[in-house]
C-alpha cells in the first residue's frame, strides 16, 4: 500500500511541473484525414497546460501519478564493468505513422483533445484512453508485430499543412551504458516523456538526449528548424534525440513522467557510462531518428508544441515480452548491429532473432 506522503508528493510534483516540464502550447491545426478527431485551421488545441497525472485513469486508479512496477526490481547495483569491446550494441524498431490526434495518454490520460497535436507511430489504437492492457497485443505499424508499443511526438506543420514522416521511421534500441551486457528489457507498461516542450534553444542543445539537433542538407546541429533547406528530392528535415536509459526499478510512471528514469553518468576517472545509484537498472536507450519530407523555404515550418527546440517525444512500452527479451539479448547484450529482424549483416554467422515475417519462431 502506498503511503499518504507519497500521494501528497505526487500532487505537489504534478503542480510544480506545470510550467517547468509539461509546458503550455496553443496551436491551430490543419485538416488531416488521418486524424482521429476533427480539426481545421480554425480549431485551437492547448497542449500540456496542466499536470493531468493527478487524475484517475485506467492504469492509475487513485490518480496520484505513481504507477508501481509489479514486481519491483530491487537489489540491483549499477554495473561499472567494462565488457569486451563491441562497437555496436543495438537493434532497430522501424515503425510507421498510424494517425494524428490532440491526445496524450501519458500526460492527459482519459482527456481526449486536451493536448497539442501529436503524430503517433507503432500501435494503431493509441488515443487518450490507452492503457497497458489496451495497447498490448494490438495492431501495429512497426515491422515486428510483437512491438505494439506507442511512440509519439508533436506534429510538424508547414503553415497550416501537416507534414507526416513517410514510411518506417528509425527507432533505435541501444545500450546507453558501457556495460552493454547489463541491459535488460523494458518492463511491460513502462512509459515516459523525453525532453521538455518549454525548454529554451540553449536548454535543448544542452539536453542529455541531444544528438545532432535539426539537420537538412549540409546543415547540422541546429537548435531550431532551419529557415531554408536545399530544394532537392533527396533532402528531408531530420532530427535525432535519445531517451534516458536508467530506471529506478520501482515505478512504471511518476507524476512528472520523467523522474523514474535517468540518463547514465560518467564513472569517475574514466570515460565509461554507468547508471546512477538512484536509477540502477540499465534498460535499452531509445533513440528517435525522424525524417520529415519538407525542404526549400522552411520559414513557416513549426511544431505543434512551438519552435523546433520544443521537440519532445513519448514512449509507452507494449512489446510482447519474449520477443523483446530475445532482441535485447541477441543484439544489445550480444554486441551486434541488428536490423528489425535482429540480424547483423556484418556477422551473418550469428543468425537472426525473427523470421521473414518478423516474428519469433
């Protein structure tokens, strides 16, 4: 049974993070035949204007914002080992866009239309009422049918036109710590928000998840969306951003949707990364590598959450457990560079995890 002080803490954290983490955004959305809710250029959606985690929802019956892991993972000491060198320890979960909607089942569970507009990938059913049970085993636009996880980010616009990524987008699952052999699969139902829609350009650049920022053509490391890009068929707007990969082992979610996760820290006196003692469980590091089909004059390109440096994204794990473990063990723990089948073309002798239909045999 959770303590009253824990419940009060959840309420206080939720209130305190109204402006510091969840932010406020008002945008006009364009008509979109793929959206799950009606929209037009005249409709306004406010996004992330309150900490909705204090409201009861399908996975959080008492509405205190804490969703405990069952069972909790205890007795883990962060690994500071340096395993045999392996340049790669990753696999791809390539997922396509399914729909857009002003919903956010993590920040605004049970409140359809409350968020700014999001572009959803992976699970086709994701909406404001999504829960672990509703997502698990659902239809997915990821190459591996076992990945029914929900992935989403603020929608991108050029003026009032919504620009959707085309085809499978690259979502990496990597080792964020030096001891890649210590990485274990995500627990079922884990969810978190990566980044901050209210961050400044400098905060975005200094964020621990920042990789290359916004890029197009020969322009890299931009904190904001470039005002112009080469008008060539091969040029798209790209962004890469990494998620925290160390878990506290206790909660699948917390009121700010971030505190149960942490980025690795540097082991003193080395260049090695390890999980902090407060978050000792090493999980896969999710990395979004998104490509938007837009170039040329970019002066009217923006996110539903605001300027380019307001970029953030959400992850809600609904992998089938056996398949995720097999992919993590073979590709991350095994030190390979795998495609969505769990196959490393540089090590064909190691075989693949999934069959030609991307299913576990």
